[in-house]
């Protein structure tokens, strides 16, 4: 069991070590001195997300070979199917990220701000609708959250909100999971690893996330009214 966790834990520990080292420099400035420069360079190299994930992959392959005698000669054929799935997911994710970048640079945020100006629209509902639209359009929940967050920051800047801004941030999160379908890499991860067809994944995974998203934003609308926690 411990060995099976290594491919997951090793990349996380390596990536986190860089963040912890940078945090340590805040409290212990001597960590930034020349004496610790070699350690810093090593951590930055091993903690690079690509290197860390590669090391985790090598651990996984090593454990596979160790647990299945005679696997080494058959390894290329064994890895062919996972690599095919990974390539598909990478292509879909990259396309979604590129589309999200185009949306941000197209000035959509300014156009939306102009369209709702003076209409008194609930910012929680607006944040959810924007995040939902971006999620459906380009598939990536991360891109939807980042793009919508940038839009909402400009919209609420200088506005006195009747509730805590955390409700808006949560609405963005719920919107980013609304519809997971064929342009979402998570859709293919769940479908392929679960052995589901596209129709079965839409009827289970997609429907589940849609329900979570809708009930989540309804909960936020209620909570922001009865427990606004408005900043003073």
C-alpha cells in the first residue's frame, strides 16, 4: 500500500517543498544566503511540476515492474493505452486553455460590465452565470474560474456589497463545474477510467455535477440573505 502511494505523494512533496522553502525564507532570511544556494537550486529543479510528475511516473513504472515479474519486455505495449488516453486529455485541455486565453484578451469582461451597468443584478448569480457559460464553452473549470474571477474583481471594485465576497468566489467555483461534457478533460478521465460510454458519462458524471452546481448556487443565494457576514 505504501509503495502504491509513492507515484502520487512524491510529486506532491517535491512541488510543495519549493513553496515551503520560499515560505521559510520569510521567517529565516538566512535560507536565502549563498550558503543555501545549492539546496535552493536542487529544490527548484526537483520541485518543477514537470520534473516532479516525471519522477512520479518513473516510480509508478518501477513499482509495476517490481510487482509483475517479466513485465519489462512487455512494458511498451502495456503503456500504449494509458499514453493514448493521456495524449487525448492533454490535447483537449490545451485547446480549452487556448480558448480561455482568447476570451480574456477579447475584452469580454469589459463588455459584460457595460451590459449590466445600472441593472442591479445580483453579483452571486452573475458570477455563477459567467463561470457556467465559460465552463460550457471551453471545458476547463480552472480557466472558467480564473477568467470569471478577473471579470468579477473589476465589476465589484469600489462596490459596497451587502454580503461577504466569499459568496461570489464560491459561486464562481460552483459555476465552473456546471456542465462537464466532451470538451472537458475530466469528462474523459472519468469516462475512460470507469469504462463508461459517452452517453453513460453524460447521464452520471455530467448530471451529478450539474445538480451540485445548481443546488450550490441556490444555497449561496439563501445563505447570503440570512447570514450575509458583510465586511465592515
